[in-house]
C-alpha cells in the first residue's frame, strides 16, 4: 500500500500538471496579432487564430472601449463570429480619441484569455488611398481633376465629408511622355484642379497622382495611371 505522504505528493503533482496543461491549451487558443487596420477612417479590428487552431469550429467574441473608460463594450455583430475581422468604424467615430479592441476565442467548450490591441487613434493611424484622377485633353494641355477618397461620415446635409476636413493635404501630379518614357513632377500644391500646358501635339501622356500629408510627413500610394493622347 502506498504511504500517505507519497499519495499526497503524487496527487499534487498531477493537479499541477493538469493545471499547466489547461493553461497551455487556453494559451494556444488565444487570438494572435490583434490590431486595427484603418483606411480612410474605415476602422476594422483584425486577428489571427490561436497557434493550435488550424481548422474550423472556433468562434470569436469582440469588445472595445475608449481609452480611459473602465468598462468594455460588447460588439453585438461580432459576438460569436467565425470571421477574423470586425468592423468597428461606428464605435470609433471620435477620430482624435484613442481606443482599444480585444478578442477571445471559444473552441470545443474552452475559452481563451482576451487578446488586446495596442492603443489606436484613428486620426493618427489611418492610411489614405490615392486620389481618383480624371484627365481631360485640351489644346496642347491637360486638365487634371483630383478627388479625395470617400469617408464613412456625412455632414449635416447628408453629403460625404472630405478628407480635407481633417488634414491639411497637398497633391502631387506626375506626368509621363510615353514617347520619351520619362516621368516628371508636373504639380505639387493644394489645388485639386490642375492644368498642365505646353504639351507636344499628337503625343500620348500618362498622369498619376498621390496625396501628401505635410503634418505627418506621410503620403498615399500612387493612383492608377490615366493615359490620353493630345490632338
């Protein structure tokens, strides 16, 4: 018969091993790389499954709060979701305030701990898409019209608000003479209506543009090229 102190030692070791195993399982369920991805103030919380989850069957629960708030709020549309992202645009409308989001996993009757994002401030961190470019040919000239990306907000008259309502923006326009295959900067400034003159008749030109944010020293990607032939 096993002495009492040996039995107690065996029981304690078993319980400790079981607890360590449970912690490991819960840890491997915990969502990874939880972060906000933001473009043009569309703020989406994204994550990756825990290290042990390679198949289906897991669901996720999302909460959010503004920095300084004590209580987390449930995101109803993402409470028990199978997706790996959750749109929190409407929950992060104050662009100058910092927010947090967090996610936990449920799988096979087990729950992970919460995984939290770093602090996220929409105004500081959103990325801008390039401007939409329209090029209208003229007599040895081009009229270039630039339109900023659409935002998820509307003003009191129901119209889309402009990115220029939130940032000082500059625009850079680049032109390429296709016969010379040489690009040059044709304009940099705050105007969204730009006329480029002195072009060679019967030549083809391509236009591309980008948005520059001087305060943040940050720029958007280049737009798609728009190509026209000068009559």
